[in-house]
C-alpha cells in the first residue's frame, strides 16, 4: 500500500479520497474537510496492481471487483476526482520510466497499423456488441458520437437532433445529391439527411450488425432504393459523390493512415463538393493512445491532433473552408450515457456479465473526464476542393441549423430505452 499511498498523497489536493485497504486500514488523501469518495481494496495485491501502472491498473481492479467504490458515490465520482487532480496545474505525478515509455510507444506504433483485415477486426471488437446493449444507453436514433448541447439542460435526444442539424447545415445539401457516409453507424445520419433533403446516401462500415440494422431501418422507412449501407472498407469505395461525411470515423483510421484517408476521400469527392469531418481531437500536440483503451475499448484507435489532420489535408490537395472546436459537448453526452448505462446494470449484466458492465462504466467515466478536465475536444473540419463551394461568411451554418432543428421534435426517453 505504501507505493499507492505515496502516489495519491502527491496527487490528490482538491476533494478527499478515503481508501480502505484489504486489511481494514484507512488512508485519507486530499482535503480532510471535503466530502470523501470512499473506495475499498478487496485483496492484498490490489494496491500494488494499481500503483505499478495506474491508468491500466485502476480500470482492471475496478472491472475485477478488486476496487469497490462505496455508496453513495460510484466509479464516475472517483475517476472525476482523481483525474481532475491529475490535470490541475502543478499536479505532481511521477512519469513512467524511460524503459516503460519506450515499450508503450512501440506497442502503440504497432497498434496503429490498420491494414484491411486488422481494421475490420478492430471495429468488430467494439461495435459488434449486441444491438440490445447499445439501445440501453444511446438515444432512440442510436447516435454513438458527440451530441450538440445548445443548452446543457437539453435531453440527449434533443442534443443528438441538433448535432445532425449542425452537420447537415455545413454540408449545404440539395435534393438529388449523392452522399457518402464513411463509418455510418446504425444509419441514423444517412436516414436523417435523406429525409430532409432527398439525397441519395451510401453508408459504409466494417461492423456487420450495424450495416444489417441500418439497411433494416432504410427498408422500414421505405427509402431502401435511395439509402443503402454496405459492409466495405472505405478504401474500396468507388464512384463520385457530391458530399462526404465522416462522423466519429477517423479516430479508427490510425495516425499512419491519415494521408491515405484524405487522398481517397479527395478522389471520391466531386470538384465542387464538400466534406465534413467530425472527430474527437487533442487540444495539444500529437500523442499516443493509452494502454487500457487500446486493450479493452478501441484497439487501433487514435485521437488526432489538429496539426496532424491539417497537414494530411494539405498534402492531399484539400482546402479547409471552416474549422469549429466543440469543447464540452462530449462531456455532457458521456455523462448521460453513463447515467443510462448505470440504470441498466441488471440488463447489461444479464446480456454479458458484471465485468463488462464495470468496464463500460470505467470507459465512459474516463472519457468524460478527458473532455471535462483533460485535453480532449471535438473538431468539425469542413474541407473542399474549390473554395467557391461555400459562401464567403459562415452565417449560413447557424441559420440552416436552426431551421432544421425546428423541424424535429425530440422523442421522450424512458427507462426501457
């Protein structure tokens, strides 16, 4: 316990963390006057497992029941407390050894090589959990990317409609246009754009169940002749499109493949077309994906820095027409996904097991703190081949987004999803 105690003593200043070790001994860290978040370690080796590699060890200890958060708090409270302290100015966190950093860097580099077979395997790892699982915490339209909170008090359903309206406004769509949606998810955005603009949509994904379900939705809506979804790597798409959307996709491409990605999309887009890239992004310089996320959540995934995206676009004959940095929206989205996930503990445990439920909680809480306290935001990058494709000012974006938002009522969410 001494190693973990030493680390937490240097780290926790704001708030209080109260740790009960397996032998009943208690240790307090931070402000003794603050309401404590209480955790309990259930076996002799848990403290050392966490201390040796905190970013991996804490998640694994929680998943395995070796770290228990005592009511009325939960793992989200613990993660926000600890990581909020880790990201405060002047925080004292001992960096990993040079040898450990070198090993992790090499593992990250190997993980980033996303050739076709590996890319498909990586996507299936995350997205081929059952439909029923995702239905328990996503909105009715199954949008699994940042929602756009014009008001933090808005429901997730309202915020996801407003997100789609914002994307549509930046595309400047007209009836009859052909649109390619790379990483189409469960088809919600493609169906939305067809419904409001009558455009033809091809959505592509490497997740088999997503593609099946998206096509079922198109059939049910009576638009299967106009909105189609295919199980295909974006690198194998052929044809020409008037618009391209990429929402939550480039995070799965891998940093070594950014140039290939923007070269292919440039080839697919008509000369007067528009592409909208919606992605999680870093506020700082290029970095790496942490080991826990690579191992359990997004193998092959990487959050790009703006400099990496801009340089890849520039090298492949794109002009950037507009950039928007969306800062806290994903924090609100993830907090609501966490709330809904926790409400459905019994159903998720029945579908899988308690370990996966706790893994998902830890993932959502950790992601939320990255947007609330850390260096993660969202980027919207509107790119064109001809600068005349968009108006001189960006007033058209807010006007069209407001018009579209007013057309759709947000459905009510209830415990049954």
